[in-house]
């Protein structure tokens, strides 16, 4: 956001920038979901419903969903993709 001078932008300004530049918005806030319902894409919104997660958890959620995100990005009818945290299992859980 900072490299595009959007660190202090309103949600609507971020939406317009993403739309004009072919970007997908990835956010944990409900605001972009609400805007997507009203305005339809572009841009598309990936809504991270993972709470106050660590960067490592967010990275895992996004990487685990890479195929889903790609399919979402390529479907012109979809506007919002909701991602949640899947419970992690340890090696001990598999025994």
C-alpha cells in the first residue's frame, strides 16, 4: 500500500485503485466485502477471516488456498472469496 501511496487512503480509494490497475484486494476487514456486494467486480476481494493471526499463519492460509485463489481470479462471475484458518494437525495427531 505504501509504494502506491495508499497507506492513508480510504477503502473506496483503494477499491478504485485496484479496479483501475487490475488488482485483487486481500483484506481481513469486512468493509471490502460490503463494497463488493454493492459494486461488483472488478476488483475482486479475498477476505481473510483469520482474526488476529501471525504473518506465518496468514502466509499458510494464502499458500494452502493458492489453487482456489487462482480459480477465483479466473472466474468472472465471482466477486468475493472467503478464506478461513484450517486447523493444523501435528504428526502426533496422525497416530
